[in-house]
C-alpha cells in the first residue's frame, strides 16, 4: 500500500514538473523576405537567431524561420498561425513591408509578443517591439573609405527602395564620400529589394558612366557585386559580410548584429514586458560592426 502511494506521489510530482520545464524553453518564430543565405537582410536575422541559440543553449532557445516570404500575404498567413498557436514567446516579422500585418495581429493577440523592423513604430501597443539599424553610421565610414580610394572620381550606388535602413545607409555613404573628397556619387534606387537583373543593369550603367567603386544594399546586391568583380571595381557592402562572394573586389562591410537587440527583447519578455519599446543597432552598442576584407 505504501509503495503504491509512493508511486502515485512520484507520478503526480512529474506531472506537475514537466509542463514547467517545457515553459523554460524560449521559442521564437520569424518570417523574412528572402533566403537565409542572401548575404544581406534576411541572413542578418537568421545569423542573429543562431547566435542567440548558441548563447542560451539549444535546450533553452528554439526558433522556426520561414524565409522567402517577400509576398506580404504569405507572411501574414504564417504570422497568424504562429500567434494563434500560443506556442511561441516571440513572433518576428523581419521586413518593413510587414508592419500593417503586425499592427493588426498584435491587436487580435494581445498576449503574444511581436517584433518587427526595420522601423521604430510600436503602434502604441504594449506587445510590439520595433527595431532598426543606424545604418548611416557604417555607411558614412564606407563612404569615407570609398571617397579616398576612387581614382576615377565617380562612385555608383545601387539602392532598393528609399525607405528604412536602406535609405539611411545610402545617405550615410554619400555623406561619407563628401566629407573626404569631391567625387561624384551617382545614386539609383531600383524600387525593388530582390530584382537582381535590374540591380545588375543599374550597376553596369554606373560602370559605363565611369564608376570604379560600387555599393548597395538589400538582397539584390549579388548582381552588382558580380559587376564589380567583372570590371575591376571595388565593392562596399552592408547588412552582412559579403567578403567571400566579393572576392578581391570587396573592401569593407557593415554587419548587422541583431542579436544585440534580440537579447534585450527576450530579457524583457522573460521579465513580463511583452513590448512597447523600440531598439536600434549602433556602432557604440556593438550592433553594427565594420569588417575589413582580408
């Protein structure tokens, strides 16, 4: 009788302990517009989540990552399913195009924490965190180096859409060039984050107009990088390291370390604060790092 009672108590104890142990695992789900190996925006977030997992340990941190969801409606389906499941401590919409979706879902699921960027707008909601990158800081450094390196006095910039960290980077780069030289900086926005052929065409036009230095931002930069290599031009990058792809053309890369702000967001959620704050990567807080090509 005593053994049966003891066994019952042990089973009851484990029944009470096991759910608590499962809750100790911090779970994140994220959507991103392009591939996890795009050498740009999406890869920067994927790498950050991997870094957080290494810091916290796989037993304490798990994440699901759905890449290639540039179409907002596709991302919205995934975000809604994750929010409704109740399985995740944080749902991330990595892309400024997803802002309206986050605003809608955060109102429907007030007990779920959402994060999105690049932007500072939390929509006044206590369960939304916003994040951005002071990309103009590294952009200025890249621009200053480019201004000192150009021999033709012409530099080409291939931008995606004139918003968010993309615009910040381009503006910072142009300012950096102007601070050290009188070189001409030709800026073209192709109105797309992902159109590689159009970005390639823009880069080729820059070369035809005398540019010997190129830069750009977003996942479409694989095209301009190839143009730089083919024409002996120098390349300055941002968002993630493109050193391997750029080969000898690469000079310097501004790298986003989103794990710096993710660590803060996660700590706040664990402390019971679901959101309501905005965060920024800077050179000072280590969220932005300049890598010089070897």
